[in-house]
C-alpha cells in the first residue's frame, strides 16, 4: 500500500494542475478583460497588401501611380514598428513616439540607390540617432481603413498634416495620375533614368485587403523574384578567396547560380546559407530558369 501512495499523490497533483489551467489562463488576462493570448502571437507577420505585376492590358488612367521606393517595408500598428517578417524594428524612441496611434504601411527610405546603407542603419540592435535622422518613413496606405484607395490617399495626407512638425521624417509617398499608356511609359522612363526602381499602381476604387491583390500592381523594366541560398560557389582568378556565385533554389525547386551583381563586399561576406535573396532577370528560359539573373539584395528584412 505504501508503494502506491506516491503514485496516487502524483495523480491527484496532476489532476489539480490540469483543473487549474483555466484559472491560470484567466489570470493571464488583462484587468480590462482582454485576453493575453494575442501577446503570444504578437510577433506574427503583419497582414500586408502585396502587389502583382502590371498587365499592359489594364488602363492606367484608373490607377493612382507612385514611384516604387528602394526601401525597407515597415508596418506601424499604432504601437510597434515592425518589419514585414513581424520582427520589431529597432528604431529610436523619438522616431516612433511621434507616430500616430493608428496603423500605417510604408517604406523606410534614404533615397534612390541607398538600400544597402539603409539596411545597415535599420538592422543595428542599438540605433544610431544621427543615422536615423536621415531616414524617412514614407506612407503609402492605411491598413484596415475603409473606403476606396482614393479616399485613403486623402486620409494619408490628413494624417501627415495632423502630425505637423513633430515628425518631419513621416511623409506621404507622392501619388499622381496619368492619362494613358503613353503617359505612363513616359513617367516610367523618367523615374528609371533618374535612378528609381519603377512604379506602383493602385486602383482608384480598391478597398484595402491583405495578401496579394490584383488592385495593386508594380511596373519595373525587369522581372524580379526571390530564391533561397543553398551554397556558396568559390571564386576563381581575381575572385579567389571570396564567393564567385551564389547557388540558389527557387520556390519551385529549380536551382541556378547568381554571380552577376555581387559587389566585392558581398563576395567577402555573402548572405548566409538559408538566406533569401532578391534577383532580377530578363525572362525565363525554356527550362523555366531565369535568363541573366543579377543579384539585387539580401532580403534580410522580409
């Protein structure tokens, strides 16, 4: 009998603990009755509206047009500034303190051709105030807001104006309209000539919806995609001792090398195995591989 007592006691203890779980969960709720459960998923990737490629059959006169910024996607939920992945952006307290208590979607941006410098700034665990003073938070949408995109464009302007001079780094992405395809092509050529990446087109009547949307389009003079790094190919000749190319795998399982576009700095310190990289290419071959792939950047901030 004495040998059974400890087992019985353990069983009773287990029952007691299981019975107490609802009360533990209840105690974890906040004083106003809000469950603490959302905190567990607080770092989940935010719901974002994503673009599809532009279709020449569409009428550009029915879209708001803006420059496609070479920046870092940043989502503000009214309390926290996060990367596309859901990870927190280590911005200075003064940078976020002046942001409005409402969701914003936009890009952290330094200027054309400054992505690498920007990436270095926003990835630092300890933010450099002097460097962050150069960063702008360019807003292009209001997640979850009702109405058409035309109405949201007006509200974006009102939100920015409402902040006054307290947050000069908070700006609206300029939106404009074009008459036809000829006008669109002219604006595209001008922006690319000036060092821009391309254009974004958002349908005037579009509601905000999470996920990839036909109402949001991107137009660039090249195709782009993402792939995962699976190996580093050693360099030869002048590149001996550094990386000659990245062996990558696309989402469909196809593998290929990317050597063009790698700077000397990237070759010395390449994206780690498993990292996602963005590359550009002209077209797909008959085997479904990208023709002339060129490294654009590591997607360190997904």
